[in-house]
C-alpha cells in the first residue's frame, strides 16, 4: 500500500499488469509517488481545476494529480495494456478520473473539460514537442488552458526557456515566451525513471499570459520566426529573403541590423517585424 492513496506501489502494478516498457511509445515511467506528487504540485493549486494528462502509463503522475486534489483528470493513453491499471485508480477516486484510449495527436479532448483547465504530463519524448506547439498555437488567445506543466528531455526544456544569444534560443523559445511565462521547475536524472533514458529530463511550467507580451499577427510571427531559424547561421537579410525580396530595406527601417542572425533578435523585434508584414 502506498502512503498517498492506499493503492499498491507502482512496481507491483507494473509487475501485476505485465507493463514492460516499450521504447516505441516513449515509455520511461516514474515510480516514486513522492516525485509525482511534487510534479503535480508544480502545476499549482489543482483543487478547482480539470486536468488533461497525456500518457498516464501505469498512473504514477495520475495518482499524484488526484492525491493533490485535482477536481477531475482526463487522461489519454495510447497503450491499451495500461488501461486495467488506470481503471483501478479510477475506482479509488470515484468520478474523478476518465481515461480515453487513443493517440493524443489525433484526439483533442480540451472541449470535454470544464474551465479552469491545466495540462500536466510526463510526455512521451517522440510527440512532446508537437503537442507543445499545438497547445501554444490555438486559434484564440488566451487558450482554454491556464497552465502547462510538462516533462521534456532537458535539452528541449532549455530550448523553451532560452534567451536570445544562447545556442538553445529559437522557434520554441519565441513561441513559448511570446504568450507565456515559462520556467524550468525541476530537473531529473535518468535514474528517476524506469527504465532510465539516456539523458536528463526537466519539468517546464508555462503560465498563459492574458495577452501576448508584444502585439503581432500569430501566423505571420510563426512564419517569420520559422524562416529566420530555418538556417540559423545565415544573416537575416538572406534567411528572410524568401518572405520579401526587399527585406534588407525593411529590416533597416525597423532598426534591425540586416547582418544580424535570428539568434540575436529578441521577441520584441520579431513581433515588430511580423507587424510590419501585417
Ligand atoms: N505518465 C507516466 C509516468 O510518468 O510514469 C508515463 C510517462 S511515459 C514517458 C509516456 C506515456 O505516453 C506512455 O505511457 C506511453 O504509452 C504514452 N504515449 C505514447 N505516445 C502517446 C500518444 N501519441 N498519445 C497518448 N499517449 C501516448
């Protein structure tokens, strides 16, 4: 019995349901319920919120979220082998856990949740960035979620919080920081997982800002940033030429050095450029 919820320890759950981790599904499980409760707490006060969890696996983080008082957890899991273990958790928390079997890239369950909504997940590495980009680029801002608390490879987490001039700075940093407050709240060594991955991991907490830090048309900003970083060693005057043959004059007019590289350009300047394109 575990202390947080009276359910069996995760090691026993995995043995009982024969949940051998599959690499193709990005399965690196967290078995320490103190740690999963800590990650759940990093998502803030859960009591009045619905939580979307992607990839609950054997349910370590799910149990953390429920024990920390989440009003309701909606979990999407691709691996049907995990469903019986998750059903046991649902039975221990009547009416508070719903599990959908499926691919989080194909299902958008946010419409089935009640505001306020938080997203919290130990994401499978192979789909983590794609899901983050989707959550960061909804049709309308503010988004339906108020915060994202997500485990990534440490290197990806560093790209999300990176500042201009650093190697990690790029599209992900700009996308995240334009409309969110983003910070790394926890770094974990491979030994925290079963089986251990090759690299360190980190939890990033992103809070949605009510409005973007600087005004800009979202699609244009994404296009300008993507073009700028597509060949990040190129000067802006060549990297952005495809968007405007007269880009050099445009950059000069906006006070941006045409010889600068995208990695030297801050969010405010990228937004000014996107506004100028209209
Ligand atoms: N949350 C569990 C934990 O912390 O121990 C498991 C995390 S494990 C890194 C990722 C989980 O995502 C696995 O259970 C895997 O089966 C699931 N998964 C992988 N791809 C998925 C997808 N496209 N949609 C939903 N779940 C997926």
